[in-house]
């Protein structure tokens, strides 16, 4: 039972072996081994982004050559210009999306309402249902056939991207167009879906495309953009784009910055904060200018509802300690409902995935069924409500006839309105505004609100996951507002708070309970409602709901990221990780190259493994003893092989890398590069040699195999070696240190990778059997 | 001219040698070599905090033993409880400070005004001047004699702490008390200083003291608090405390979180965001409850002015594109004035430091002179203004008599007021409120505002740096508001904006220009003025002023941190750093130990160096070849030496570390530990051996000497190895990798340290002479 260390000295086992095996099992549950993930609705091969500075001789030389003052100035200027453009374009796209939605949905509601005015109820239902179905099917067809990647909210994909996982098409031009058009169609079709998530994905696409100079298919790019042909700069741009998305969706510039900071990005620094803030400020200014333009009435039915902005300052907010119980109840309820919502969504998504896997026709069928059910709910349920007389002394016409208004006449007599229809038979934005409106405590009946709450909760769950671009934010805000108002009604005289405020607090609690965002939800709600005096209450309710919900499960985006199979490194190390060391989770065999290597071996290894990085070893005669020279990347090897700069024998004079290659050859263009299978070699070429020395990154970050998993986790996470531990495709990159001895190759080398489930099992067994000699274990791995 | 690499192969020189030497010179300018810094007003020895997990056998064992579920739960619960307590205490301290200031200053103004009512002008000046002088001297005396560390704003010290620099007394109980009392006295004495900075330092003290269970002198602590006896947890608590400080000063909970995130902390993660937010939420709730309590009139003169909260929602804000030029002008002016302000403050501080160095009496004399000059300004300058008739239809009494009000009668006839006196002869908070107030475009004359602006600008510069606790925030806000309003007046009919809004925008531009904070200044101003519609304008003005000011110098806190001599690692690597490699800046000789080392050698090295960490080398017979075992810390060595667990000869049976020591022996108690000089050894003890193996951190982060400085910088910054590159006291910690070969000791070991100026010069010369053989260079260093 004595665990041997590589240097031969015996120590007591620190953990019972069974315990250690349990922990390894846990580590393997925590990670995934697949190189595939569900991007949007397409199963794609995912790859790791490379945030490490690759310091090989060639690139260092290039960097030194171009670090003249002028070039740095060009780079900085260009980056700010790009941020400005991202802001302007995001603002425009956000505005146009809203304009289109408001007009399409508005016309639909006006036509239907007019039919109902003349008692053509069946016709009205027909027009309503068919137009919804057509819009939904249009969105579903373009998504399914043109860009399946555009399905869903896109936030999990962007989150994965900002954490180091790339997937093809994720930010392509096609995705962009489908996302915008699909989102407009889906939201206009009265599906219970939001537009914030798709907006965020859209603006991230814009950011990424701008960085590479447009669609890569058409090679639209210019000399200046060469600076952005790497993953670090692209990540910065996408971060700005993501912030701009939320800013455009909610007109919440600060909320956008904070949302990205809090829930999306795992890498952040002060300059980026400042740049993202600049972008969202531009968005805010553009939106304001465009909305001012619309005030002159040139934008059709685009009115107040265009961008959510609920002004609840009208009433002076006052609250006191007596309102505390109500707030606490709301928080607890929000936490429970939010975690349940997350749980149900993940269950439904699993079922939907099974259906969707059967083929496109099934996907479309599912979308059609959801659309029809939604139409039935929206049109059918308001009949359950009794008509209420119009309130006196209001600014708005009641009932609203011939326009998209808040007091829906529906089936009621003149001067009466249907309170349930003013929630159901409206765009989600208008419904939210109705619920948030102050001084309207008598406008809704408890019964109507309860019906709407139940419908809204389940429609939200069942609508997410069909093959259209659809977000979660707005449904969550709407559902939260509903039960918030309901709570207010049930509290009755126990609380003096306005029911509109209850609705705002309800939204906060549901956002806290489902998405578990804290600071950003407060800021977004403040920016939405334009009322800062609410702040302490909102903070309290969010704190409680998040704490309660955290007892049950994790936040919705983490659940989705996991469901979709994206590897993800969390910001903190789990406690069990301190009890494992790196060698507990690495696997082998370690594939490495000599600094001058046979072409045949390189080709063979590239073909037989999926690794993206390989250690390079200097051996005699290049050094006195075997020594780790560094790391070479698969993508660089492919460039070398393609150029066929081979040596005839291993001790030939080295090639002049600086003559043969320019740094641009190795730049990452955002286009999928060649695969090893695409390059054909002659037999004599396979016998030649390739000089890896100028292309080897001589200073990779390294860990020793006795480092605890927790500490290695921190290194991986913090230095942006975002090559997730689970990502078996890139096991060695940035993680190898060597101490090779001439006598025995007892490698201190270490890779961080997780084997396939099968192999893992084998290894656990092997450890069990050979636990007395760690040395053997290590040798067999490396 | 060929640069040789350690593995013996020749490459072309990548940089001209002169260029490289220039760059090294630049690197050395960037860093400082001193182990001393000006903490508050005391020159103290600074030390590096240790954020790395020290993974030696003893501590790992301990962690494993205590990572039971219950203990983790205890830890989490306790941390949240501490955050709650920090919030409650910060709220109370913030409230009490304001209460005291408002009452002391209020009584002073009422008494003086009453004397002026009966035309006793000289008496009034006497009382005013003497009371100011007494208050200032009281603050100065307690600061100079009891806790010089409490002088100044404290923000640079907290910033340095959060970036890894510790100094004795920085968060002691004495500092806390002097900071609170001194701040109250200084602000009440009408000095042109703020209370936000001291508040932030105060709450950080509270956080740190709570974490260690009270003052360490009295050993107030309990078993549970053992979890917090390390630098990582203490950093988290201080971060929460700092956020609470800004939240308490401005009643801006979100602004507090963002300020810490944006300008103080260099280390951040989602959990910490959430915890800081919780703390500031508690502060907001406590403040609100206490202010509600005061509404009943039990708090003396504490009124609206207590905590800055300027409600400018009264007027509906409207603005359009025509206002853009005004905003742009404000931004540019703010940028220029802000950078000039920073420059002047640093010049004045240099002069003050020369005076202060001469002794306490000079410090006090300086404080007295500044106080008298300030009193003269405040009392004298209002005589320059002409009296203005009271405006009609206002809520407030005009002129305000017998109470601390905004319309000061001063020397005027009845029904008239002195507009300059209502700015000068008031607390800063009231002056800001007057400037921010809307609908008062006619209340001030251009001339008065100009006089006040000039006075306020220079009083701010000359008041910061005397030996009292004094902040910069409020003077900056006030000065900004002044020139903002002035700009509004000068724009005349070219802009439709209210002059109160111009004042708010002016504050934003000056904050942006001087402190260069962006997102947080927006949020703080929004929370202060309770008006979200201003947001786009505030964002724009901050963006412009920061961009303009960045062309001239860096932000005020960075300037202060540098002036005070704190080493600081910025979040980004300077471009020149990519052109240097680590071995360009490391220095020697490398001091290292064998894994079983002679006591005499350990004692000698500890006595003769200031290093805090030493590499430990396994040599035969403990390993086949020399190999880097890890790193041992000075503090751990001191514990070992004090316990005198020595071996009689190097190959004796190892001691049982787990029997002899507990992890608690090595915990960092926040108390300054023993120095090596305090431990006396017998001669025979010096000949004995000490077994370092169980105490060596076997997995330090490592870099190779060919890594570029930029990349190493990122590692140091990101993994929290916050041992600044400049900090010569801790040159080796976390930075050594070894590949020792039996044949030749060609170390890949590397340290990151900067030699003294003298040594540096020598080295630069050495490189010049021996540049042909880098190998020699490296060997001579290590």
C-alpha cells in the first residue's frame, strides 16, 4: 500500500486507495471526452482556441520586426475603430429587429382584432393561427436547412467560445443572417421566446466577422486586419460584441457590460472592460438617435414597445420594513420556481433532442406542433376571463381598437376589456409593460394572473428547444413579473408596495433563480425600469432567490453548456480537486517528436491522434542529454508539411525558416485549415526529415505531475490556456515539462487529458493493481 | 555578435545589442528595487503576499484531513457571515461618520452665521478659523503620533494590498480608529478633502480585522477563524470591505462593486463578484434603515446632506443632438484639467514629502498652514461676490438663518443671499448639491462660479498630502461640477441642457480625467443623482475625458502607488516586454538549498538575503541526478528553525513532520512573525542538518529563462503569483524550474528580480562584454 514517488522515496498513502479511485471517477464525470458538441442544432466537431502566446523563433522574430511604434498605433486605432463599428452595427441591427417584430406582430394583432370587432371569431383564430404557423415554419425551415447552428439562444455557444471552444460556422455570415431573420420571424409568430439571446449571438457574429473582414468565403479582408488573425484579439472583439447584444436588446449599456463579465467571459481585464463599455455606449447612442427618428411616426407600429423600457418612475416608490416579508417570500418562491424551471427545461430539451435527431422533418413537425399549441393557448385562454370595465382617467384609449394597444377588447362589450387578453394577445414586451405599470392594482384579477402564470411558465419551457433562434430572457422576465404581481395580490394589505413594483421584483427573483446572475440583473432591471430607488429591494430579492436556487441545481446556461457537450472550465476548483494530483488524470501514450524528426513519423502521429500540440525533445547530438525543447502545434506542423521544406538527413544544415516562411503563414485565419488527410506524400518524402526547431514554442506553461489538480486548474483557467482539461483533442498543449535523464526516461512530462470512457476504466483498474509503484504507472503513460 | 543559446546552437541576434540594453534599462525603470514604501505617511518595509497554494506534504496532508463536508460547510457559512458583518459594520461606520461630520460642521456654520447676523464679522472669522485649525490639528496630531499609516486617502494602500503587497499596520486596529476619528475631524474642519477614500480604507480595515478575529495584539480569535489565516481568504474579505466603503460613502452599492473591480483589484472571479455584491447590498439596507430612523429628527443637523444623494429627477431630462458639442467640449476640458490635476498633485506631493521628512513638527506646521489658508479662502473670497435677491417660489428658506442651509446670507441685506458663500461657506456635500440642483440657472453668477472653480481646483491640490486622513473623490466631484456649470453658462443658448445637468456631466468628466474610471463612475453618478436618462451623456463625456487625459499621464491612483513606492503589476504587458526574455531581467546569485541542508547555511542565507523563497534541490543520494524538488518559504524555514527539529547528520532517518508540526504552525496569522535575528543558535546546532523535504512546495509555477518577459508577466499577474517582478525581496518565489544535469549544472533555473541600480549597471556592462556567450551569463547568474 505504499505509493512510490518518482524519486524513489516512500511516503505513506495520503488517501485510501478506494477513496482516490472514487475521486478520479468523479473527476472523469466532471469532464467530458467527446470532441463533438451540439452547436445550435448541429453536432459539430469542436476545437480548442489557442490563447497562449506561441513563442517560437519565427513568430518572435516577426513580432520584434513589427513592434515599431507606427504598427502598434495602427493596431490600437484599428481595434477601437472595430469596436466603434461593432457598436454602430449592433445598434442598427437591434433597432431593425425590434422595428420588424413590432410591425409584423402589430399588423397581425390589428387584423385579428378588427375581425373580432365584427364578431368573426373563427376567422380571427384562423388568421392568427395560420400567420403564426407560417412565421414559425419560415423561421424553422431557414434554421434547419440553411444554418442549424443558429438555432436556440446562442448564449451557450458564445459562452463556450469565450471560454476557449471554437466550432465551425459558429460566427459565420450564414449564421448571422439566419439568426436575425429567424429571430424576427419566431418572435413575431407569438412563440413564447425572447430576442435577447439571439441578439447577443447576432452581435457576436458581427464582431467576429468584422475582425476577419467579412465572410471568409469571399476573402474580404485587408492588410490591416492581419493583426486580428489570432484567437486572443478575436476573443476581445467577441466579448465587445456580446456586451453590445445585451445593450441593444434591453437598451441597458451598463447591464450589457456586466452580463458579459458576470456570466459569459472567463477572461477579463481592465482594458477590455473599458473597450466593452465603449462599444455599449455607442450602441446606446445609436439606439437613442434611431428612436428619436421614429418619434416622428415614420416607423409604422413601432412605438414605446420597441425596446423594452418600462418607466416606473411615475409613482414615487416608498417602502419600509413591513414590506420585507413580501420580498423574502418572493425571493424564496423565485428560487424554487427558477431551479424547477431549469430542471424542466433540461428534461424537455433531452426529449426534444431525441425527436430532433430523427431528421429535419421531425424538427419541423415539432416546431409546427409547438406553434399551433401556442396559438391555441393565446387565443383560447382569454375566453376564460370575465370582462372588466375600462378604468377611468387613463391616457390610453380603452379598449384599444384598430391599433396594437394594451386594453384588448377581445370578446367584450364596448367600454370593457379582457384583462387576460391584454397579457396573452399582445407581444411579450407589451405584456411585460402592462404587468410593470404602476397604479394598476385593480386592472387584473387574481384568477387571470394565475392562468397567465401557469401558461407562461410552461409555454416558456416547451418553446425553448425547437429549431428556431429563440432566447430565454424575455420569457423569464415575463413569467417572473406574473407571479410577482400575483404575490402582490395575495399579500393584500400586508404590503404597501405597488403591484407594478411586485412585478419588477418578481422578474428579478426569477432571473436570479434561473440564470443566477446578480449584479447584472440588478443593473439591467434598473436600466429597464429607470428607477434607482428600487435597488435595495431588487438586490435583496436576487440574493435570496439565487441562494435558494443554488441549493438545487446550477444556472441555466451552465446546464445548457453541459447538455450541449461543450467542455467548460469553471472559475473555481472543486474541493475534491485538491485531493488529486495531475498524474491521476493524465493519460497516454505521450506522443512526442525529436527536434529533427522523420516526416513519416510526424504524418503517422498526426493521422492517428487528435492532439493539437506535441512536445518536442532535443536529443543528442543536439543537446548533451534529452531535454524538453518545447511544444509544436498541429496547425504549424500542417503548414510545414504542406510547404515540404524537408531535410535529406537528420544532421543536414538547418533550413532558413525566415526565408521560407513568414509569420502570416502561421496566422489563424478563422477558416478551417487543411487536414492531414488532404496532403499526399511520396514514399521518399516520408523518409526525409523535418526541422521543428524554429517552429517550436520554447516557453510553454508547464506543470509537474505532482501538482494538485486544483492548482493546475487555476493555471489553466487563469493564464488563458483555456484548453479545457476535458478536451482530449489538445492534451499536451501548454502542459508539458520535461526532465529527461540519459539513463532512464522517467518523464516528469505530463499531459492533462481525459481518456475515453473505456480507457479510463482500464486505467482505474491498472492503478488498483499496480498502485505500489507509481513509477511504472508514469512510464507506461508517457 | 552571435548569441549563443544554452543548448549550444547559434542563431542570429534578434535585436541590436544596444537596443536590447535600452530595453533592459526601460524594464528597470518600470520596476523598483526598494523593499520600502511610503505607507500612509510612514516609510515601512513592505512584503509580498503569498497567493500561491503552497503544496508541501504537510499542508496537503492537512487539507485532505480537513476537507470533510462539515468543514467545508463551516468555512462557507463563516465566510458569508463575515461578509454580512462587514456590511453591517461598514454601514454603521459610514452613517456615524456622516452624522458626526454634519453635526460638527453644521454647528460651526450656524454659530458663525449667527455672529455675522449681528455684524460681528471679525469674531465670526475668529471662531471659524480657530475651530477649523483646532479640528485640523487634532486630526493631524493623532495621525502623526498614533498612526501615520492612516494619513492620506488609503486607496493606494488598499490597491497595493489587493495586488499583493503587504505592509505592517496597514489594517491594524489603531489605523482603523485614527482613520475614522481623523477623517471626521478633517472633513468637519472645512479642509478641501473627501471622505470616500478614508471610508474605503476604514471598511477594508474592518474586513481584515474581522477576518483575524479582532486586533491581533489582544489575540482575539476563535477556532473557526483558522480558515482565514491565509492571504487568499484575507484578500477576498478586503475586496468585500473595499466595495462596502464606496457603497457607504456614496450610497452606491453597485458603484462600489464596480469601483473595486475596475480600479482596485487585479484578481477577480464570479464568486467574489457575488460576495462583494452581497456585502454592498447589506450596506445599502443598513444605511437606508438608519436614515429612516433619522427622519424623525433625532439626528441633530443630519439632514439630506448626510450621505450624498442628489435627486435630479425633479426635472424631466431632455436632450438632443444639438447638445453634443457642449458634451464634447466638457469631455475635452475634463481630460485636460484632470491630467493637469494629477500632474500638479504629484508635484505638490513631492514637495510635501520633502517637508514631511524633516520631522513631525514640520508635518503639523504644514497642516496648520493649509488649514489657515483654507479658512481665509472660505471666509474671504465670498466678499468678492455681490449679493443677489432671493428667488421666489422656492421651498427652502432664503436666506437660511439659524440653521445650516444653502442660501447663505453672509454679509448681504435681508432677502438677499451671497451665491459664492453658498458654495464656500458650506460643507462640500451641500456645495455639490447646490451645483447639481436643477432649475437654478439664474442662482449663480459666472464670476462667482469662476472664482469658486479656481479656488476649489487649487485647494484640492494643496490639501491632499497633509498628515490627515483625506480623500480625493469629493474634491474632484466638486471641482468638476463647478466647471461643468461654468461651461453651461458659457454655452448660453447654444445648449438646452439644465445647468444642474452640466454640473453632473462636469463631475463625470473630471472623474474620468483624473481617476480614469469609466463604468464605475457612470454607475456611481447614476446612483448619486438617481437619474438613468443621463446615462448616454455621462458615458460619452467619460469616454472623451479619459481618452484625452490618457494622452498625458496615467490615473491618479497609479501615480500615487508609484510615488509611494509600491511595486505594482499592471494587467497588460508593455510592448517592449515582448522583446526581452526573462533572463534579461533576472539577477543572481541564486540562493538554493539541498533537500537536507546544514542549519548553518540556512541561517547564513536567511541573514544575508531578503528573499522570501528558495529553490530546494534534490542531489545524490536522494536522487539520481540533481533535480529541482521545489520551493521553500522563508516563513516556513523560520518556523522550522524555531522548533529546532534538527538531524545529526545528513543521512539520518527523516523526522516525522506530521508528529512534530501541525498545519496551524505554518498559518499566516497577520502578525509579523519572528525575524531570523531573533533566533539564537548554539555553535553545534549550526553544524546539524535540517530536513526540508516535508516543507517544500513541490509544485511551484515555473518559467524557463527563454520565455518572453510579456508571457512571464501574464503568468505572474494571472495565477496570483502577485510577487511583483520588481520586488527584490521575493525574487525566486514561484519562478524556478530546474533541469540539472550531472555533468554540467546548466541551470534552466530562473528568477525574476531586479538588482539594485548599481548591480544593474554592472550587468548591463557584463552583457555588453560577454554577449557572445549567453551561456556564461546564465551560469554566472544561477
